[in-house]
C-alpha cells in the first residue's frame, strides 16, 4: 500500500484528539488540550472545550472534560479511566459524572484500540463508545478514530462521530485534522469537519495540546 493511499485513508475514511482512550496515562504524566470550533449550518456557532488527563498510577487515569459537547450542550464532567486489557487489544473503562446542559449526568464508556503499522508508517485506531445518561434519557455516542504518525511530532488524525440511538443516529460527522509540534510537549492542531447526517454543513477546528 502506497504512502499516499495510506494518508488519504487516514484523512477521508475515518477531529482529532489526544485523549488516552484505550491507553491510560503513565504514572505522573499529564495532558491538557483546548480547542475551539466554528461550525456553519443553519446558524454559525462557536464553541470550545477544555480536556485534561493525569495518570495517578498505571491502573488509574483521572481527568476533566468541560465546554460543549457535539450537540452544543454545555458540559462539566470529571472522569476516571481503568484498564481492562493491555494484551493485543487495549481496552479501558471510563466512568464520568457531572453536569450536562445544566442537569446531572453520568457517562460510562468503553474504549478499544490498537497500534498499527503500514509500510514505513505507524499509527493507531480506537473506537470510543459512551452512554450519556441524564434526566431526559440515554443517548449513545461512538467515535471511530484513525491516526498516522507522519514524521517527527506530526500526526494526521481522522474521525467519524456518531450520536444518538444506534438504529437512528441524531448526527453523523466526519472530521480530519493535522497536529504538529511547536515546542517540547506542545502541539498545535488544525482541522475541518463536515456533517454527513443532521450535523453542521462545515466546520473549522483549532486547538492546542500540552503534555507535562
């Protein structure tokens, strides 16, 4: 498989993030990201998110997820990540609690991922499934992500995002982004999104990552 085809697959077939997902943070390692998204659909909307993770020990990562979710609802959630498998497939369980759109919310989730190698390139894939449980009911969100490490500190990340019941998703969105290093432990992210079903027509995403 040619390198050009691999890069096209990464961008088009699957917004990127560096959340641990199926991989927990190492003991004492931290991560912080901030991003802003401007989406153009029936109305032009802007919203931002702050995401943080910290490795307490090899079997426990804690974090915060604040800002706006995919549907534009405001959220403030604290979460824990615990590993279920580290052999072959990486599998982790997440439990988050806090507020979503001014109401109490619980967000259990399961992440599955694995490293991959194609020719001279290496990367990863993950499937993150989360249930949002609020007083208004339960909704399911699934993010399928493919990432490729291009060269030093530069990554290409693609993602398909789905929200709502599996049989009739509220929205379906395709995103792609490029992440590059600007200093030790610091990265910039720039990406584009497009709605495939019940989502914005077009969006632009900008973000910053900080590892510590």
